[in-house]
C-alpha cells in the first residue's frame, strides 16, 4: 500500500510571547483534521505543537504536494488566526502566513512542509521531529549522523541493507537549486556543503541500493520569502526506521550531543538544540525564548494510518530519563553562550544578521562613517 505522510506546521499566534499556542487553537485544528478524516480526504491526523508552532501530521494516499491536503492545512491555519488568535490578541497572530495567494501548495507561503510517499513495509516505524527557535539547517548534523556516520549508526557497517549508503538531496537555500550527493563515496563533498547550514540544507534522503525514501525535512526560510525577519523557520522532519533503515535507537542517538544551531532569541543567536519530552510539557520555551528544542514522535504506519502507543498518541522518544543528562548539557551550553552577550559566535554572523532587525541600527550609523585615506592611520600611530 502506498502511503503519504504530510507534516505541515506554522506559527499563527501564541500566549505570553512565544510560549505556546492557546488550547482553542489546537482544538480547532483537531476538529478540522477529524472532519477531513470523516470525508476521506486523509486517513488519519494528529495535532500537536513545538514551542509556539502548531504541527499537523496527516497520512493519506494522495501523494506529495497534493493541492487538497495543502489547502486543508492552509485553511486550518487561516481560520485559527482569524477565529482564535486575533480574538484573544495573541502574539504574532498569523505570523507565518506571508501571502493570501494560495495556488495549490503552501510551499513558499510561510508554513513549513515535510512530506514522504512510500510503499508500506511489513512493519514501518516512522519518527516525526519538530523543532522550535531554529532553521532548516539544524537538521544537517543529525541527518549526517543518522545516515552517513558509522560512529552514530552501527548499521552502516554491519547491516548489509545499509552498507551501500544513502543519497542526500541537498538544497541551496539562496540559489534555489539542489544536488544529489552519494555516501559514503562523496561524504567529504556532503560535509563541504551542509557544514554551512545557513545556506545548504538536506531536504530528502534515499537509500542508495533501491532509491527507497528514507527521510524528508522542511526547508522553508521565512526571511528569504518575506525579505525581512518575520520569525524563525522552526523546521519539521520525517525519518523512517528499522528493517533496511537505521534503527530507532540510532536515529534518536544523533541528538545525544546537542548541535549548536541558529535561530535563538529574535532569530539572531546560536544555541544548543535541546531534545525534550512533549508528554512532560517540555516543548515550550522560556530561557531567552529558548533554548532551541526538538521533539520526537514515534508511530507505526499501518494501512495508511498513524498507530501510536494509545490509539493515535505517539511514543515520546525523548521522555526516557537518559535525555535528562542531555538536557542538562544543553542547558550548560546555553548559559555559556549567553555569557558572551552580543558577540559572535553567540550572535549570528554578519551575513545571517542581514534579515534581522540589526540592519536598521547599522543604517542609522552610516552617515557618521568617514573614509580613511591610505596611510593616515599609520602616520597617527607613528606620531
């Protein structure tokens, strides 16, 4: 059976700044997906949030980029904005909805999208990741560890089904073009690109032996769409696991050493990506509007539907007490970076700050700059 998983998320308003969406917003989205399931548009749907972003997880048989599935997500976010977020004057109401010009796809309109279509296996575990206060390039290190690093994924060495490696579809976020990189043969080329996560982001991964889809990540950059800072991208990601793919434990172990990612406070700072439990209510932000965090939802896919630990409720893969140690390490890194204040690398580099509010400050100083003639500075020092 061919099944599509569509994960579409957007920040359309939240309580107490960037804390979390209002419960009415989540309930409204749940009703919209339940109605869509009743009409047969989708097979199953799940609504959650990561930080201030609402995340819609939908399964269906309509393939990727289906206009009706995308319209369902778009109208859900639009109606939540108008009927709930604006009613309560929530912060950032409709923030990620950058255009009214829906033309069959939400890509390029603000919401983040990750989709994967595949033929169901005899058992098909799938993990959906959602992150807050960061950008699409935040997935680069975890995806490299999961699908290209034998130090993380033992199956790359000892499992014949993984031994031939994977193909990475890497997107140039600035030039809007992509390239396929094959590992392990071209692993150095892969790192050469994805080591610059502000420009290059992994969008899809395929198993090299048979081109079977393995992972998909959202790659929308809000600042590039809007031409100015309008909030962070807060990406989502889908990863298939087990039986010819990395094991679930190998997938989540890629987050055991928190990578430093961009997009913290005001979209202008770097911080550690902290793995958190959504069941324990850790999927909200606080310290300096962060630090950046990630949740992991585990499901089985059965006859096109999401099957969780209790009905559709997913496994909370970062709930294990082991991850308390990782969270503590992330907290220490976060405090250390904040001790640097507004100095790089705690603050983003100049090129990445172009789409924040800092240029407004620099523009004010422009008239006060004076040209320096060659040799003048050296003469003054000599005297």
